[in-house]
């Protein structure tokens, strides 16, 4: 049973160190993902604004053609009015002239709206571009920091993962499953803890439990936390064995 307890302590020792390395990286990966989302959002905003500006330009050009066409028709109808032979023809041409005037009036009104909106778009693009440049600079800074931390820790982490794989192979599946279940259910990932001064993680252990832990001949579960409690010598030996 001592061998099992030592294997569990070894595994916990390795996992704790891996957790520490991940903690060194902190929230950088999540922050980078958030910044990437901001970059995509600003890029999409700029693309949308540029597309809107392009479409408005096309619409404005079409309106100018529409105005010119309506004006030509008005000129033609007014000229025809000079040579009509009765009131019915004159009234019909007047109606056509009024219709073209309405077309021109509507087109001019829409042109004003377009010109106003086009005047607003450029500052919006400039603001979005400035914000994009800011988040891109922040992204580069965070990415460099993360790359630096990863580079500093990746060699040790790779070694730990290799050792962890070796340790797992030597542990019975029964105990390994129990360890993983405990670890996954705890916020700090400490499934196996050493008894220190008669306590586990600061919580005093009953005298009988302390005696059983010192005997090192069975798995002891702390009734308060549900963790496996082992003699501190197992963690001391883990550090020596793993050369960490």
C-alpha cells in the first residue's frame, strides 16, 4: 500500500506543478482570445462601413442619372405643350411634368440623405480604424508576453507530462479513477494532501486518523474535505524522485 500512496503523491506532485505553470500563463490565453474577437469585430465594422459607402455612392450616381432623365422628360413635355391643339393634351402633359417634378424632388431628397450619411461614414471608419490599431497593438503585446512565458515553461511542462504518463502507467486503474474523480471535483485540484502538524490543509485531523496516516498502510480519506491524506514523507520523496 505504501507504493500506491507514493504513486498517488507523485501524481499529485506533478499535477500541482503543471497547475503552477499554467497559472504563470494566467489569463493571457483567454485575454488574447477576447482581443482577437475585438479585432474581428472592428474589421467587420470597417468592412461594413466601406461597403455601405460604396453602395451609397452607386445609389447617388443612379439618382443623378434619374434626375437628369426626369429633367430631360420635363423639357420635352414643356416643349410639346407649346404645340398642343386642345386642353386635354395640355393637361395630360402638365400631369407628366408634375410627375417628373415629383421624381426629381424625391431623388434630390434622397441625395441629401445619402450625402449626409456619407459625411458621417468617414469619421466612423477613422474611429474604428484607430480602435482596431489599438487592439492590434494590445494583441501583439499580450501575444509576446504569452510566447515568452510559454517558452520559459514549455520545456519543464513537457518533462512533467512525460513523467506523469510514466506514473499513470504504474497506478492501478481503480486508484487512478478515484484520484481523477477527486481532482476534477475540486477547485484547487488537490486530491492528495500531506498531513502537516496533525492537519490537512489547515483542518485538524482526529487523533485516530493521524495515527493511521503515520502507519502508511492504507488510504485515508479526510472526512471534512474528501481528500486523500498521506504522510508528508511521500511528498518529500516525490520531490526527490522527480528531481523537481
